[in-house]
C-alpha cells in the first residue's frame, strides 16, 4: 500500500509534455475545492536524484501552488521499466 508524504513543491519537476495539457479553469476549480475540503488525492511523483518528477496530478499541483502552498501530499512511485 502506498503511503503519502509531504514533498516540497519547488522540488517537483513537471515534464514539458505534461505542461501542455494544463487547463487554467480546472486549476481554479480545484483550488476552490482544496480550500473547502483539503487535498483529497495525493499527486504521484518519482524520485530523480535531489528532485521529484511529476507522474500524475498536474492540476492538483498547480492548484496548490496558486494557493501559496509550499508542500504537497505525494505518493512516491517507481519508474516503469520497459
């Protein structure tokens, strides 16, 4: 079972391909929901040296940033091997 841990938002790298799908309206709505109900589902990141690479949760990450958060709950996952 995965356990979430707090990760510094400024240590999370978002790949360019992920940034292309960012929808500002979704970020705004999620930020409002996080204010009212907290973050319901942690994002997913994988360790990459001293930083983390975002795997899942771009809109949740951006919503947390817009709220001025410095930490976010994240599941640490391993990179898939092909």
